[in-house]
C-alpha cells in the first residue's frame, strides 16, 4: 500500500525481471551475479518485525531450476536503513509462466520519527524510494529508474455509523463516532464539533450521551450540535489500533427527506499532537416504514379459578421489517386476570428483561432486540380470580422500540375460568318422621389442581339458609372437619354458617348439623350462587371468590309433629289446711284459656290475711297443654318463697293422697302430683318417683341441665317430672291427660 497511517508499517516489494535474450537468435538467457542496493529515504527504516522474504532469486544454470545457492543479503534486520542483495541468479524468460523470470524481495518499513512537530514531519508526508545501485555479470542495465512513493498520513482516523441504520418517523438511533489511533502512544486533548443543519433530525431527549474517549461530551436535546473536548484516543497495542467512541441519540421526525447524512469533515478532529482526521467521517440514517406483529395465546385456555395457565405473547418482525432495539411493551390484563403466584416468566427476545410480579394485573418486557425476519416470545404463568371468559388484549401501539416501530394490529386471547369452590349437600337419613332430626352434611371442595405456590384458600365460609319450616334441632350436634373453621347455628334457627376455614387444592371438608321439621312435606334445601366464599391465595391479593353451582338436597318428613304449648298458673290454695275456694283472675290471659276444666283453678294470687310464724301455706301450680301436639318430658320447678321453709311431711299422713309408685316407703312426702285426674303424693328424695326437693344452695340445674327455674336456690326448690306425655286439650277438661297440677306446703318462719 503506497499510503499508510503514521505508526503503521508498509511493505516494500522489489521485483527484478529478467528480459535478457540472445542478440543472434533471441533465445531467452539467464541473468547471473545480480547485485542491488536500496538506500531507504530519510526517516524510513526496516520495520520490526521485518517480515523479510525472497523468491526465484537462486536460479541454477546447470540444472535449470531454482536449486542454486541463495544470494547474500544485508540490511534485513529491523532498524536498518540500507538493503543489499548480491550474487542472485535469475531464470530466463518462460513464456508459459510470467513469474519464472522475476526475482522478488519483500520486507516491511516504518517511519523512525513519529512526531508531527518535528521539522518537515507533518502529515501527510511523502517518501520517494529509488534503487541506489544495480549490477550483474552480463552488464545488463535497468530499463527505467526503479522508484516508488510512500505517503504517510495522520495516525488519527475514524468511522461514523448509526447503531440502527433504519428507523421510522419519530424513532431514535444511537449515533456512534469511533476514533482510532495507529501510534504507539495515545492521542490527547482530542476535540471536535459535530453539527448539522437537516431540520428533521435533532439530538434526542434523552440524549443518552456516553464516551469511552474520556473528556467532555456536550449537547442539548433538540439541538443539532455535539462537541467533544479533552478526549484521549488510546495507543495501538499489539498491532491492534487504539479505539474509543462517542455515542448520542438522535431523533428523526416525519418531515423532510428520508436520509440523514451526518458528517465530521476532514480536519475537524484535532489533537494535542497536531494530528487531524485526513478524510470525512460520515454515516447515513434512513427513515422508512416498518411494523411489528404480535400474537398471544393461553395454554390451556380453560382453568380453575386460581390455577395457572401459560400466557405466551409472540412478537414478529417481518421479512421486510427493520431491526429494532430497546423493544418492549406492557401487557395490561383485565381486572380478574393476574400474574400467578409462581410466574415462571421468561423470554426468547435477545437482551429482553421480563418483569412479572405475583398478583399484578400487568407484566412488562423491556430492552429487547429483534432483527428482521425473526420472532421472539414472552411466556409466564397467569390466572383468573373470577369465573367466566376473560379477554386479554395488546392494543395497537402498545409495543415500543427505540426506532419507533410498533404494532398496528390488535392481539387478543381468551381464557375461561371455572369456579374453584364446589359445594354439595345431603341429609342422613333422607326420610324422617316429623320432629325427628336428620343430619345435614355440607361439603366444600377446592377444585384447584396446582399446589406449586404452597398456598391455600383462606377464610373459607358458607351460609346455608334452610327452607321454610325446616329448623336447626334443639340439640344441633354441630361440627366440622374444615381446618380452622367455626360453625355457627342457633337451636330453632333457620341458617347454618361456617367462617374462617382454610382449604388446600384438591381438598374437601364437611360441616355437620342436625335439622328437624314438625310438619309433613318434602324440603328442598339449596345452596345458591355466592353462598360459599373464600379469599384466594394471599400472593394473588385479597380477592373473594365464590361458588357458581347450586346444589340441592331433599329431606322428606313423613308426618306432622305438632308442637305442644304448656300454660302454668300458680295459686295459694290453702292456709293451715283450710282450702281457699274461688277463682282469682290474674293479670295475663293464661288462666282464661277455654280449655281449663271448669272450677279447676281455685286459690288466690295474693293472700291478704296476715299470717304468723308456724302457719302452713299450700301452693298449687296448675298446668295445661293448649298446643297441637303431645308434650313429653314436662318438668315443673318452683322456688320456696322467701321467709318460709319447705314442709317436708306436708302430705305424709293418712289423709293425703296415696304414695306414688317408685318412692321409698315411709319416706317423707311433701309434694303432690295430679295427672290425668289422679293424685299421688311424692317423696322429697331422689328415688324412683318423680318428685324432688333441693335443699337451699343446691340448684336443680346440676341434676337437670335442661331445666330453668327463675330466681336463685337460696331457700330450696321443688321439682316434679310429669311421667307421661301431656296430651293437647281438645276442650275443657278433655282429655283428662291434658292438664294437672303439683302442690307443696311451706311454713312461715
């Protein structure tokens, strides 16, 4: 190469061509004893390494081949300024091979003084090299002077290009100015100004300025001027040019021409060493039109609420597209669609970064690159937190890129979610008589199949409203095997509820409660949509999910079990053995019920005649069933009045009614029970009859948990059990088993 950059080497090629022929017949003849001397120009020397070589300079005239002794050479070492060759032999002309008759010597040369400021050493500098001496045994002369020129130019050069060679209107591209140095020393205080006038292209905002040249790069977004001051271009090392670069972003709008040519003119770049760039450094940016395609899909497209599906978004850059950088998009999903607890997000988009946080309604891709005729994907796990179809769309213009290439078409995919909660219910037995309990079982299933998050449904709850005339049994026997669940029921109520449970995927649990109805019929119990709820996995937010199925169960009640209704009326019926005759109408309507036998309710409510200590008072409590059904297990209790004491032997004499069966013979009898028209006296002890007296301080509830007596037990309590069911009254005194009474006596203290 006749031109080289300062600090690099050039190869000198010496070619000696033998044209010698016989003067008589023109026969081609060899040329022998060839000597040559080459005194290199001032400031030029043999390079290190010299890379010296020679060919076809050792022709053997006897064997007519190149097996002769090699010529002698001097000055081939690095640093030499004179080169010689002696005793070379050249082959005669061979018309079949134009190179046979040519001896060729090669070696590298370089400048000695690389300083620009040395006298006469400014670049460009041209060196003329002329052969100093030539001779041979046949006294042939050189046909023309052998001369060659070597021009040394600046060691500083550069290149300019745009990282994205093509953009669309509004797009950005990184302008890159690369500076290189062929000297073994750095170039310092490197400075230049890059400006232009093409109105449709300006420094972008942000400018994204960077440099590996050090110094200071100055520019303003929206301007058309960039400067470097005080930079350094590294030295050449190991035959590799020193290199640094300056980058800044430009933006091209839709006006004006489609091509922006940015040029740093020759001589614009300066250095402290005096060197400049010898030629223009230019780069072209082309404005064009381009578009990206995007598609998306769910696999599978049907799921259980809270289970994952794989969402895939595919971005395609068509064959006629331009390469894009800083590619990205945000996929805003519907409210009911969120990133799954374990996102497993990934992308095949080069340099792309996917951000997907559990429970978010969006995910993003950023920083990707995509060449033309390529596609790439973003995949992640998503889920739905509500039932039904959910359409996920990437709208036109969602994709962004540095080059302003985007998508012009809508991309959408649909996923369908089924409820995660499935309730079922049953009665056991399914057929009962009126008033007989049946066990209601409510089952809740979590249909989710994925447990990769390790999370469970929280606060699983259910409300089951019973149909009309079906009630919670008086003894509900409520229970649940649902973890952390709390069952709430009210005896006689019409609703069953549970709250606070947890339920893992593919798990189920039950709630149990006894229900009853007094009326014949078929009772269809249905759980409606939304009666079963839960909070979805915590990582997916606090969304409440519910059931969509509406399961039913039927309980058949074979006959009526009509309820009884017991009326109680209390009177003082005797004082000191003297009966009190007459009816005393009380303040309520209980003693006016028409089913009372005529003249049964004798006695007074308040005895107004003064009594004295030792007087005996007889108390009678009348009962009557005015309801529709039998009253079984009737118990009546009454507290001993204040300022009196229970008369334990009040009915122990011969004039008293006979002793009831089951009582201890000879025991004190202080209680009378009249049932179905028959009177019997009862012992006070807890024996085989149905009368009981509890001493002061002993509460009957300790013995009979279901009994409730008004007041406290500080003065003693009388309790009787009616042994047989009390039948419903059909008229006054009919049937006889519909009414009765209990009596006891107390002495005034």
